[in-house]
C-alpha cells in the first residue's frame, strides 16, 4: 500500500511536469503570429495556430494547476523523465500538426509526418513550399529550432526544477556544462540562440532575404534541413551561402559541452575530443572519395565537384538534410557513402541524429584497447579514457556494452524499416537511403518521400524519426515502466 501511494505521488509530479511542457508547446504555436505585422495578408491563417494553442494551454494548465504534489525538491529518475519526455513530445507533435490540417494543406497522416519531421529536426517534407503560407514556413523552422534544443532544455532553462537530471538525460542530454542542470540548460540556450542570430546575419550579408535567412539559420543550426526553396540551398548557387551553411551545420552537430570548451578558449581540449577527431577524419576520408569516385561523373569543373562533395558530406554526417541537387543521378558508390554517413550521424548532446559519433568512436577505441591489451603483461592495470567536453571520461566496460547494444538495436530497426520499404516495391538502394535519412533524422531524400507516398511509408518514417530523435532505450524504459506500474496498481487491488 505504501508503494502504491509513492507511485501515485510520483505520477502526480509527472503529470505536473507534462502540464508545464504542454503550456510551453502552446506558447510556441503563437510565435509564427509575430510575423503578421510584416505579412498582414496572412492574418486569415491565424486561427489555425490560435485554436490549437488555446486548447493546448487549457489542457496544460489543468495538468499543472489541479495536480496535487506536496514535495517540491525531488529528483526525477531516468525512467520517470522518459515518461514525461515521451508524452510531452507526443502532445507537441500532434498539436503542431493541427495548423497543417486546419489550413487544409495536409491530411492527418501527412500533417503528423510533417510535424514529427519538424520536431525531430529531420527535414523530410511533404509540404509544397511554393504555395505554402509564410506562417507555415515559419512554423516548420520554429519546430526545428525548439526540437533541436529540446522541449526539456527550453523549459529547464527557465522554469523547471534545477535537479531534474533524469528529465534532462531522458531527452538525449548527458553532459552537464555547469554544476546544476538548470544552469547547463541556460548555457545551452545562450549558445544555441547566439549561433542562430549570427547565422541570420551571415546569411543576410551573403545575399539571402531576411525571411530566408531566418528560416535557414534556424534549420541549419538545428540540423533540421527544412528550406523555403524547392531545391534547398542549391537554389542560391552561391559559394558564400554554402560556406555559412557548412559552418552552421558543423556547429549544430557538435556536442554543446564541446562548444563550451571552445568558447572558453580551450582549443587543445576541443581538438582532443573524440567526436571532433572522428568528425574531422570522416570528412577528410569521404570528401576525396566522393570527389574521385562519384561526383566527378556529374560535373565537368573541379570547383563544382569539390563544392558538391564537401556540402553533401557535411550535410549527411551532421544529419542536417540541406542539399545542392538531387541524388537520383548519383552512382551506387556515392549513394552508399551517403548512407554510411547518415547512419553514423553527429555528436551526442547536440541537435544531430544517427548512431552518434561518440558511440562509433568508443567502439573503435575499445577495439584498439583490446588489441593493445593483448600484448601487455598480465599484471598491468591500465585505465582507458576519452575526452568529452572539458573532461576526461574514464571508460568502463559497461559503457562499451551500452554503445554496442545501441548500435545493434539501431541497425536491427534500420533493416526492419528497409524491409517495409521493399514490401512497397521500392529498390534496395532507394529503400536504404530513404529510411537511413528518416531514422538518422537527416532529411535527404532520393525521391520516395512526397505528398503522394503510401501512408505505410509515411508512418514508418514517422516512427523512425521519433525513435531516432529520442533514442530507443529511453522510449522503451518509459513504456515498460508505465505498463509495470499500471499492472502493479491493479494487481494490488
């Protein structure tokens, strides 16, 4: 009986947090309306944001206001944080899909897909940007901005309790920049917002309109990839715009703890970080490979070949999804190279998706340590570590096991998704490319994702994006805990 009372108390706290995050999502829905003074002709679309915002605020307020919880200073466990993140993200995705449906642009499946793509910073889209209202284009970018930072990070930087590390970690963050989680989340938002503003200014200076600069800066830094143009960054055919995009994509895919070291001037420590080293190595390997074995067959001039190779390598490894052209004309070698980069993904604790550089680096390092250890005397005790952020991280055996387990689960899910694509008649290469993009929250497309795509394909990609953004174990832990707790309460009656 005492445990049931504890459970009820914990779930009251969980509902309270969900209420706060739900009210935050309602506020986000109003942000596109701030552009109405500049685009007064679009006031006719304002109802599509006001209605879901009001509805969401009422629900969130009820959850927050009328849920009793007497204990203030309590820390959330990872599983409890997972429940909050899981439910809050589902609420945000569903409510964010409503503007697309209320305007009449998309049906339910398509709207949920577009919303999930926004919040998970994927960038796959079924919206026709040539006819979409500016409010919708802004809303897509705003979703990617806050999705990149994360609902939890945004709210913990302002109102949530400073000791909720379980909630912080449940959204894919594990590195604390500062001693308290609340101060860490504030630092993340300062860095994130500062880079975004700098990106807008640089884009304007390089020739973009302010509207396009705003949208592309939000999408680039969040490694989202939504564009206001049908042919993405390739529309501008500008090297200076591409260079700005390179920088923003690389910043977005870098762990925020590593950013903190860089901004404090600790350049040696910055380049000692395993993820940074692997990122540089992968770029230095794949850019020449694409130049000599794939892209040189598409262009006649070396500058064009080099620009395309650099851009597509960075956009794939950073899981951003911007592009300069389509991939339909690429040979199999080039397509497979991009698939590998999309599967690897960017940095942990960043806005990027994929398996993550940290896990790949850790597994490779563990192989090297294993080989070296074979030749060392039996009585030698050696500590293994890698640099992460500003500190050395001592590597224990369970760290490697967790990384390996995640990689196996990720690859299993990937091939399951590819099988679903194959069942719909798509080729093996197209299926592998498209689902690697969805699961890695990348946004590059071989042409399968479109408004007329079969619903099963859109739902498969939707689930893949969700699993890829919040990561598998957190979602599984949350679902299992909910069912176990429900079962315990009912079995005790």
